[in-house]
C-alpha cells in the first residue's frame, strides 16, 4: 500500500467516525471534533487523489471541504453572537446600567 493510499484511507475513516458518531449520538453536529473530522477527511482524500486522480471523487471532496468550511464559519458566528452580551440581556447589571439600560432590576 502506498503512502497516498494510506492517507486516503485515513480520510475515509475520518468520514466514517464523524458519521457514526453523529448517528450514535456520540458527536454533536456543531462540535469541534465533528468539524475537524469533516475538514481533515476530504484533505486526506484530495491528497490521495493527487496520485490517483478521479475527477468525480475530486469534485465530491472539494464540495465536501467547502461545505465543511461553511459549517465551521456559520457555527463560529453563531457562537460569537451568543457569547456577546447585549444591554439589558440579563448579563452584568453594572454593565447594563453603564450602557444606558432602562430596564428595572
């Protein structure tokens, strides 16, 4: 087995672990490990395809990689929005008052 084949198989294992983990409830759809597996998998397979090219497989892996990156960005933005407290949102009362919140305490 060549190095390229071995790396491609590692990519397939990443896909399978991500999918099985999701189906069995061991991984969360927005969890970091799930994203890492879905980013690393197509990278491994694309590396393998450099040596044993197949156009359909390359297109599939590029699309998988693109959607995985989109998922990481969307989830990161959602987490950032949740982490930023807004005035009057029940966060720090002193900070809410300093920001001009008129809500009663």
